[in-house]
C-alpha cells in the first residue's frame, strides 16, 4: 500500500469568498510595502514584511511546496532590497533574512501538520460512513404495498452519523417500520441507537403485537447501566395484503399524513413517554390505527426537521410546506423538504441531525 502526500489524499482546498478578498488585500499590502521600500531610498527598509509572503501562501494550499517557493521568492526579494539599501547596518539585513527564512519554514511545517490532521479526519469520516451503512441500512424502494424513501442529514459535516435511527423490516407479522431519535449526540448516542436497532430487528420478527415490540425496546434501554439515555420512537405495522395500519408512538413527533392534498397529524390514542422512561414515569404503550388509501403519503421525521429555525427564530412549517409541495414520489418529497430546511436555516446551518422517512401506499 502506498502513502500519498497530503495534497494527493485530500480534496482541493476551497476558500470562502470573504477569505479570498482578505488574502488578496494582504498580498496587495505586501506589494505596496516593497514599492515603498524602493521609493524611500537607501536609508530605510521594509524588507522584514516579506516574511508575510510564505504565511499567506500557506493559507491557500495543503502542499508544503507552495510556502517554500513563496519563501524562496521572498528571500530573493530581500537580497535585492538589501543591495539597494547598502547603507544600512549588516544586522538589519541579517534580521530581515532570518525572519523570512524562519517564517518560510514555520509556514511549510504548519501546512504539513494541517494536511496530516485533515487526512486523519478524512479517514475518520470514511469509517463513520461505513458504520452508518452497516447500522442504518437503506430500506428497499418497494416493499408490499409501499414505496419507501429515507434521508439522513447530519448537523455537522464532521458527524456523518448520530442518534437518529430508522429501519424497515418485512416480517411474518407485517411490515414493521421504526423511526427514532436518541437523546444526546456523539458516540454514546450512536451506541444507544445500535442497541435500539438490534432489539427492534429481533423483536419485530418474533413479537406478533406491536405494543410488545415497543415494550421490548423500552426494557432494553431501561436495563442499560452505561450511557443511560432515552429515545423517542414511532413504530408502524403495515399489513402486506392491505387493511388498517397500526402504530405506537413513544414520545416522538407526530407523523404527517398527506391525503388528497390535505395534511393531518397522526396523533396517538395515548401520549406515552419515550423508550427507557416508561418504568420511571409510569403508564403504558397503546396502539393506534388508521385506514390507508392508495396515494396516501406518510412522513416520519425527527425534531431536527420540525425544530429547524430561521434567523428570526421561527420553526420550519413542515405541515404547511408538505401540503404545498407538488412532488408525489417519496424520494422527491424528501429531497424537496431537506432543500427547504437548508434554505430555512440559512448560513447558520442545522443544529441537530435530521432523519426523514416517507411511505406511499400504491395499492
């Protein structure tokens, strides 16, 4: 296995427009200093400012060769300026030369260090993406009477996976669907999400009653002794041959049902606590139901979507926007919603992970 250089292992560096303008102004000031040095005559020198040249070069690249080349050019310029300022003491010339050389070496070393750290971050992201593919397996596009689509968007570019989770399982008891959101962030949330998914995949196939599946999930989180966390979850049971669909809502945001252009919340018959809190708060889970019709579109989502805020601190109007969307396909609807959420939060970016799962009844 060969080892690539930092500039080969990393994508091209893209600078924001504002950073480009600031660096451009810095280069112009540097040129102005050199011109001023030539104009002021042999009695003064501004050659030490040329040490800025390799630093500026290092800010726009991941290759150490760039600041080294800029330093070589700056060193040559210092020598030329010293020849035109021969009346100054030797110590002044040496100080300027040493300053430029030291800045060149420091800038090159900084570029190498930053590139190495970015390569490590790229490797971590690759591992995280592989973990996400293993943990959050993409559901089939068509299963029984349903067309299915799912989208997951992490709040931060470095975090490709978080505490949001989903699963679609075809079982002897029906098509079992889960969308959940683990409290918190980071690796502890991922560990909890892994436990929830593992229990769901087993219980969904063995438990004929959806309420029992929810109780199994709650018991699994309640028994955790490390990284104790809770999770909101929505469980859905769809009969492959048609008929009423049953659901259990464990403290999760209510899904939205779009039917004939109208959007309504799928509210549970009983508000229940999140998974892991049933024993502490008391109560029990109870299944609700509805009769799906061909063309119905059900949107399951986490609070990273419904609680996305704009610059005026207003929540994203998910139900209103879902009703207005012309798209009908599950994937097209989710793509449109995520694009709108991105526009809604603006440059500040999302503050929480967002998971969306869409189901459309075709028959």
